[in-house]
C-alpha cells in the first residue's frame, strides 16, 4: 500500500474546525497556539468562535485551513503516524503550503506568515468586482479551455482549476467569466455557475500577487521535503527546495492541475489517499478521478484516533 497525504484548499473552512482535535490532543492545540503567535493575533478564536464571513476572508481562510491540517498532522503523530507513512504529499492551491509544512520544507510559523501575505496579496491584486471565477460542471478540461478562450474577447479568461474529469473552474475578468458561463450552458454543461469568491485566483490577473510572493518566499528558509511534493503546476513529483520555491510563485497565476496530479500519483504507485484537515472535498474529487484509489479523511479527533484500524 502506497499512501499520498493530501491537503484541502479554500472553500473547506467552517466555524469550529480543528477545535475537537485541539481539545483531544495537546500537540494539536500547540499548533493553533504557534500560528496565533506567528500572526500576532488569535486566529484560533476566529476559527472556533467567529463568524463565517470573517473566517472566509482570504487572508484568514488560508492560514486557518493550514493550521487545521497541521493540527491533524500533530494528532496523527501523537497516534504514532508521521510523514514517513506517506509516499507523496500534495495540496489543492493553498493546501500545497500545508503539504510542504507537513513535509518539513517550511516551518509552521513561516507557513502561517506566508499564507497571510499570500491571502492579502491575492485579494489586493485585482479591485473588488473586476474579477470573478465560475465552475463549469459536466464538461471536459478541453471543452472548458476552449470556452475560456472563446469567452476572453481581449480580456482574461483561463481555466484556473482542473478538479476532476467533469469539474473545471475558470477565472479572469468578470465580464469574460460571465460570457464563459453562458457559453458553457450552450455547450451542454450540467451546471455553470459564478462562484462566491473575492478575487480571480490562478490566472494572469494575479501577477501582482505573484511578484509579492516571490519577494516573501525569498526571505524564508526552505528545506528539501521529507517526501516528494506533487506540485500543482507540474502535476508531477518534485523534491528540490529551490524548484519548489519557484513553483510556489508560478502557482499564484498558474492552473491547479488537481486531476492530472491524482492521475500522476496513481501511475506512480499510490493506492490510497489520506485527506488531512477540514472537509472531504478532495476525497470526492479523487474518487471521481480514479475509482481504484481508496480514500480516508482525518479532520476529526475520532478519525485520527482510528488511524491504526483497518
């Protein structure tokens, strides 16, 4: 059995996530305490007692989801299961930072600070209301890419996420994305809907954020990961810290190639994925990509406590 640890991205957040892990495992509580200290604020209070609108702000959601994933990793370690159990790590967008933190490439405090910078930079790259994203369901990547190209009409419209064989997300100027939604419906999409996001992530409109992240990443110590990272923009395993640093810059404007990343892992011997952190969205995508892959989730104290069963 070969396992990949996978880490969720934005959209998985919920009020209360990780709280029972912190209550059940002192090591998980220590993760939230360290993130609070690194950011100079009680992000844990926002996660556990705040309102969903505040938690969903990009600058909060990104470090909060990472903290929850790292709390789950700390709880797993307390049960005797560490990163050495994985053959690969991978994460969806911001989840890539969680994966790298889990693999020892970047410290927890630095990861929290990087994600706060990343969240603010991505939010500020495009004035509110000028960009948008939309999910196109029931169309292939090739169909979505063709629709995005046709919808652009001199503006930006690109496939931002290829999530599974029939779920792709486009990103860009609002009017162009709205045109893509209309074209997708004409092309027979099961659903095509605008997403409630605050900025057009993973497209070339994010160039200012990429420049800001390049500067921030240059100031952080990087180590080679304990196990290879399957990088979003390459959909292939990488193990060299300098390459990973540059890929994280590319990732801000580049496509999240989740479907092809999962296909790459399956082709390289992975038989099971463990989704570590909030929600179960990645496991659903993975089952739609390759039904032969077993999936497990580790986001609650009960799931972690049962890690050595089965």
